[in-house]
């Protein structure tokens, strides 16, 4: 029977096969949501007791042959669709899949934040539908941090207290493992390794050029990427040992790490530390960061706003506790990058304040990967392009009009006359020449400030 299915699929055209895959995914989402609803109803009836089982987990193991971990995950989803408003509706409609539902379920299982989840569920579910999963997961983590700052702080302290590492040899294999610590230290170590790996890459490029001259690009590099990353680790150890033998104190390049933090979080942090005032001389409410008047200071300094507007992480995606940001900013070991509600850089620490300008570095700071749907190539290897084309659409060369695309998708964009448009949710989307917004199956198009522009030829 299965061979007949394969034969049928092989006979489909590319478009038909794509449609079949999408249809299967939508049906899988419907069935997963229905299964969660069925388990919720079964638990409400205590069906496991009727069937002679001590728990619903035992029922699932016996009736469905699930593992204990799978039963736990599925029962958590059943609890979530029963308690989080809108989750079941969006899931059964196919607007997102199992990974997004699991992330919401895990958040609902966190007793320290679950009471706030119903209030923010509409926002989070919209982000689940329209954001890449990685970005959505980050938004949920920001929600958890805002809803439970004490718990987040305790987790951070526990991670620092429980930090550990080991470097051991097993035969001819080197095993290096480390866990715990704060996010800032993690980001710093990642950046150091990345810089050393870049040095090894440049060595390979130069060696290939010396050997092959003008034809160098047609030959493979002497080492693989994995080999270069291993050799970079060796170089870090050897350089550290040399510095120690010479009695030198290693100093980090400045800035080694960039921290992205939104203006509201940064202002609240400064005000709480007594480093900025929340009122002027006449006791009128002002933004602690900009000093500008505000109408509702409580709203400005509130933790519980749309989590998608909140950032407190390194620009390579490592979450950082706000207290570590303040500590790092005071010591000068990092460069802070403050963003507004549209995730546009408005301050870069010791550098000039950026409102507009051809800031290539600023454009790439907050985007972690190519913005074409489904592409995961890191932003470091991508081009900075115009959202609105400079030559055809009069697009300005500033950060608000910047898009990050890898060379492949940048070329595709111009060849296919695709465009990149930023929606109201702050995310960028690829728009085909006929005005179709490229979205995952089941997801609805986000809202744009000027939706009529989508119909214009690129």
C-alpha cells in the first residue's frame, strides 16, 4: 500500500506535490488539536478510572502506546487548549503547528506566569502565526521574563551559582562541556570563538590564494568549517596560556558584545537604579531614557506590554538579565543598543545617536538571519538591502528601510522582482510581483500600514 502512495506522489507535478504537503500539514494540525481536545474531555470525565488506569498518563501509555514523556507533553497540550483562550481555535484552523502549541503549553504550565497568559494570549497567538518559530519562542521568553521578573532573576542567580565546566580527554577525543553562568558571559565566549574561527577562515582563504592564484575560487578550502572551529578553540587555549606565561592580563576588544534592549526596559532599569529620573523639576512624568514628556508613566514602565516590543539580549540571540546589562554598561565592557517600539536602533552607547543614516552596522545588529522566509543563513553572511528600492521606489538609505538578505535571496529578489515589506508587527516579509505575501501554510497575512502598496509591481 505504501508503495502505491509513493508511486502516486512521484507522478505529481511540483505544484501538486507542494499542495499535497501543505494539505497534509494542515490536516495534521487539525488532528493534533482535536487530539488535545479529546484528551481534555477524557480527563474531565476521569476516563482513565473507567478504563482501570490510575492516571491519564497510564491511559495514554496503555491505549496509545505512548512513552511517558509523550503522554506528559500531550496532556500538557490538552490542559493548554482548555485554559488558554484562542489556542485551540487557532490551532485547529491550521494557523500554526505543533511546535508553537507546545511552546504555549510549556508557558501555561509555568505557574508563576500562567495567570497573566490569558491576557496576552491574543498577542502571542498572532505572533505564533506570523513569526518564524525561533522569533516567536524568543517573544514568549520575553513575556515570561516580564510576567515573572523575580523568578527570572532567581533562575539567573541559580545558573550563575551552578556554573560548571570540564575539559577531559577520552581516548583521542577532547570533550569540552560547560553549563550555567549568565547570558552575557555566554555571549562573550561565543563571540570570542567566532572571532578566532574567522581568523582560521581567513588563513584558509589566503593559503588557497597563494596556491591557486586567480583560480582560487574554484578550489575547496584546505579545512572544513568544523575543522576550523576546532582549531579556533585550540588557538584560544594556546593564546590564553601564552598570556598567562608572560604574566599578561587578557583584555577583551571593545565592543566585544552588543546588547539589544528596548527603550522602555532600559529607561525603567535606569530609573530603578537611581541613575535617571522619571519626573522633571515640575514633577511631570518623563521618559527616563529620552527625557521627553509622557502621558502615562505606568504604561511606559510596565513589564506587561506586548512581548514582541521587548528586547534584552545579545545581538546573536543570547538572553541577558537586565541587571547584567546595567552592570556591563557601567563597566563599559559592552556596547548597548537601545531600540524603539518598532525595533529600530535609537542609541548605540558611546557612538552617536542614530535616528537616520546609512548605518550598515545598525541595520544588521537586530536581525539574526536572512529575512527571506525559511532561510536560516546568519546575518553576518548577508547583504543589507532596501525594503523600498532606492532606484525604482525612491527608498531611503536608512535603518527603517533596511532589509537583511543573503546573496542568493537578494539576487532572487531582483531577478523575480520580489520586494521586502515591513508589517505593523515589526517583521519583514517577502512580497511577490503579484502582491502575494509569502507566508507559511495556514498563516494569514499580517497587517501593513499601506496594504495597497502590495499590489504595485516591484
